[in-house]
């Protein structure tokens, strides 16, 4: 867990922290070039009580392409 995650989780009631972590782990950035997916949790972030999709432009660690990564929520891993 990163410092940022610890700080954010400190503001979430203890009973909801597991839920916040589980939901964050469900959110993934997927590389449009190769399909490589990384969870928001693994990237050191928190995403909770969010919906919808977003797209960001970044470098993929798998294929090295600088391109679009789609952020979406998955129900399975
Ligand atoms: Zn890629």
C-alpha cells in the first residue's frame, strides 16, 4: 500500500475501507495497443464511488507504446 492510499483510507470509515480497496482493485487501465491491464490499486491510487469511463494518454509498461489507456471497471479479474 502506498502512502497516498494510506492517507485516503484514513479518511474513510474503517468499515468501508475493505469496500474501497475492493472497488479500487476492480478499476483497470487497459492499453488500447496491446490490451495490457493494470488495476488502479496496483498503480497506487484509490477510486471509490466512481462510475463511467475515462481515457488517459500514457506510456504502456508492457508494449512501450505511448497511447490511450481506457479506465473502466471490471467485475472479474
Ligand atoms: Zn500496451
